[in-house]
C-alpha cells in the first residue's frame, strides 16, 4: 500500500458496499477508514462479515462518517432517493464523492449534487466500474484513437437480470420511494453509459422509448427499450447512428454491447462485469467481407483481444478516484471535470428516456447544455 | 447423382444465378438442365464462365425455358419488379418455383404468385438459403424443441453491406423500377425471416420504423431500422418480445443474429452466410449468472456449437426443394405449404415496415390472415 493512502468512508451497508469495500482494500493507494450505518450493530456486522481490519472505524450514523476529518472520500451506496441529501451534505463537509448509480432521480437533483461538489472543490465520480476496466481502455483506443473502425453506425446495448419473486416484493430497485427509476436506473444506466462512451460522449439528438415498457403496480419500470438517434451526417445519404438500449428485470442475465461502424464491428457479452476478474476479452472484425459468389467470408471468425487485469475493475475505479483526490490534496489540482460530465450526460439521456416512456413513446430531443 | 434427378431451369443470368447453378450441380438429387437469358449469347457466356456441362440446354429467352417440358423447377433470380409476371407464367406452365428474395414488391403481388402455384399444383419456395443450413436446424432444435431457452424476449437482427459508388449508380437493388424495396428487400428480408423463425412463425403484433431511414433520390431505401413487437404476455408484468431489425447498404458487412430468452441467449455473427462452407458455429449461454458479490460469472465464456456441413447451404436448399418436387411428381404428394407460408409472412412484415416508413414511423398493426 502507498505510504499515505487516500481514506474512504462508506455510508450505508448495502450489498454493493461489500464489493466496493473489497475494492478499496485491493487498490494500492486507498484505505478503508470508516464504515457508517444507521445503527452501530449493522456497521459491526458489516465489518465481521467482510473481515475488515480492527482499525476500520465503525459508526452508528452516516453523519459521524461525514464529520470524521480523516475521511477523504465518501462512498455512497444508498437508495437513489437519498442521494441528493447525503451527497450534498458530504460535499459540504469537503468529502470527495463516489456515488453509486443511478446518480439521482433526475438531472435537477444531480445538478444540486454537482454544484455542491463544484463549490466545495471536491471530486465527483459515479460507480460505473466497467469504464475503468483495462479492456474498456483498450477498446476505446481501437475505436477512437486509431480510427480503425471508422464512424459508429449502430449500437446495441443490453442489460438484463432476472428478478426472483422476493426481488419484486422487497428489493429497493423496484420501490417507487427508493429507486423510482427501476430497471432503467439500475441496468439502463450501463446501456446509456456504453452508448455515450461509444460515441465519445456526444449526446444523441433524440430519444424514443419503444412501446414495450413494463411497470409494476407502483409505476416503477421493470423492463424497457429505447432507441437513440444521432444525426451525424452532412450528406442526405450519410448514415447517422442508431442505438438500441434494452434493460429488464424480467429476462435472463445478458450484458451485451455490440458496436457496428463503417469499417468494422466490435462486440462483447460481458461489458458490465467481465466473466472473470483476471482477464477479459472482446471480439472484433475489420475489413471482413463476403468472398466472390458470396459462398463465405474472407475471415474464419471474429478476432479476439485478451486483456489481462491485475485488479478487479472496481479496484481500478477506486484507484483512479484516489489518484485524482491525492492530486487535489497534495498538489492543489482542480477536480477532474471528466467524471461529473460523464455522469451528467448519462443522467440527461436517462431523463429523456423516462420522459419518452411517460409521454407514451413520443420522441424527446436533447441539446448539449 | 440420383438416377432421375429433378431438372432445374434458370431464367436470368444474374450474379446470384452462378451461386445457385453451382448448388444445383452439388445437390445429389438435382440437375441443371437449362439456362435461359434475354439473348442466347448471354446464356452461352454464362455456361462458359461457370463451366457448365455441354448437356445444359441454353436458350435465348425465358419463355423457351418455361416451354421446355423437361424442366421441373424454374429458378427465378430476376429483379423483383419482374417476379410477378414470370413467376405466374412459370406456375401456369406447371413449373415448380424457386424465387429469389424479396419475393415481390408487396403481398398483393406475392399472393398472385402463390395463387398461381396453388391452382397449378406446383411447389413454391423462396431463395432464403440460411433456413436450410444444418446449423439453423440445430439452433431451432435447441430454441424450440427442447424448450431449453424458454420464451424469446429480445431479438437483434442486422444485415448490412457497404455499397461502393458503382453500386449506388448502377445496381438493380437501388433502382425504383427494378428493386424498389432497396436494402429492406435485399437485406431486411433476412432480418425479418430470422425474426419469424425465432418466434416460430408467429407474426408480430405491430411494427414501427425508427426515424433513421435513408433513401436515395429515387426514394429507394438505402438504410433503415424497425422495431417489431410481440404482445405475448397474459400477465401485466409478463414480458412480451421486442425485435430490432436493421438493414443498410451504408455500413460495413455485418450479419448478426442475437436472441435473448428467459433462460438463455444465443448469438451468431454470420447467420445469413456462414464464414466458411464446411462448418459453422453458433454461441449460446444457458443458466449463466453473476456469482456472489457480482465480481464475475459462473461461466468463463459462452458455449460454442460447431455444425459440420457436407454441402453449402444453398445446395441443401436445392436438395430440399428437389425432394419435395420428386414427391409431387412420383407419389402425387400435395405441395408443401410450409415454404410459401414462410415467404408470405416475411413479405407481410416487410410490407408493414415499408408502410411505417412511408407513414413517418407510425406503428402498423399486423393480423394473422
């Protein structure tokens, strides 16, 4: 571990906190310093179950974590409806912020959080782990930096996970007062993020929900599909980009990302969480075409790229945030605007999809502001 | 070769006729008996270029092929606008029919062809080769016969092929008077076919074009996307199926089929034409899920099924048609209604997509009739 690791405090002992606590322990520049829950017993139980060091401070309230001057970064995995309150409070206490996704119920709420971070000079990052995986970095390099694939024309991004009866009865993700965005917030967040990532964070021109949205009796989205459109072309026959995102608590586990561009295509089946931690793959084709007579192709199969990983992707996320915070603390750097901008664009597109669902699948236009 | 092979006559020396001529020669129960073109020179040239046996009759008109009493089956690869005339004529001359796709400009035209086949007791089949591949048979077995995958929820079907300048200037596929359906007819046909196949030939409830259609100056579709919806569920939270088809002459070669169901998913990148002739693969996952803490999956990668092939898929198609025709000729069997029904449903969905495009992306409902 580094000599002066950046110190994390976790508020809320959600299941995902276990994964992030492990990541904080694995990241070489980070230290899990404190855990706060609504009761000290819950915090103690979390420490035991996760085998935390005795040195980790355990608190029976969230406020105590925020008031601890030794905590640099607060990780906030609370239900979405509680984000704005606790995130703003954390920023005001000068805590840098790792906020679980979806970041907020809408962009107005998120803007309150981001403004609090901005005015208090603290770093903001949401918990999209896959963006920090070395595979994602490698794919970005191939997609953009080299220009190998040309212009992106079609993106299919799917995130589904089958809920069981107990999930639909009790999970916060389907409760209107806790995570009102349902599958769109929990799973669609990744699909939207993958879209923006694939288009180098350009916002789509318009967003249209497809007529397959399923809600529970509380009006929480359990499953939906949306099409996103990019008007990129200058010429009438120049192709713009079409994106389909699909998220659902009613389908078998599926986390597909497929990107087709003018010169090639790229696809992977595990873009959100890689099949295995120590290495991950993606497939692509370039210059693939049918041979004469169209009796086959000039390739036998897609190419495969294997990317080895020293850390799990969530530890890379923690490491990156700690690196930025270290720069702010030690060298007086300004917070990095990249991460809040990515979160805000993701939230903007999510809002637009929600609005299109609410408007009965009417198209909703987006503007860059 | 069989003792009394079924005899094919080809009318029109389109490029695709070369591939089908080869398939007829490869299929053990079939014989290429005659080739007719608008001029005898073209027919002779076709015979030379394709190294046809001297025994193949060469005709300087289509009518001569239809009038030859030895021809059992006519293969018709003419531009779509000519289908209804020549297909009806062939049926009236008691020729069984292998008709290139798209089968007609609309279902009204196709019905004229199918009625002519019906009333003359001849078999109809369209030229969708992939339906005859042993891989397709194997996938169907897994998808339906075993019930392994459960209910199909999401289908992505893409068929794109980048046209060059010469293509957009001269190819019949972008000419309003020849193949007015453009990319939808030429490439979308496969995507629609794959959808119907995946849903065991149930028609979607509604079809909606997405707002990304690109047409040339003649109004021919160069690229489009459509969403197809199946209202399958009896319960409010029961998931129906959503299908996205995308076809384009403006994108790099891509022929993807991805099917997500309630218990598994299946995908392949070369569903229309396999990468290689002698064997083909598809991938699937079953019972795949995230492990505890969501730090990975219970699988390392999707499963792969390899299907070996003795013949190219187009030869299986020819063989199947010849088998049915042999039964009609020798045993007085009735024509098989399966193949015309598949073609008609495909055409119906294509018409609905075209209509939705023409209506500015309004949903178009379909009924089983």
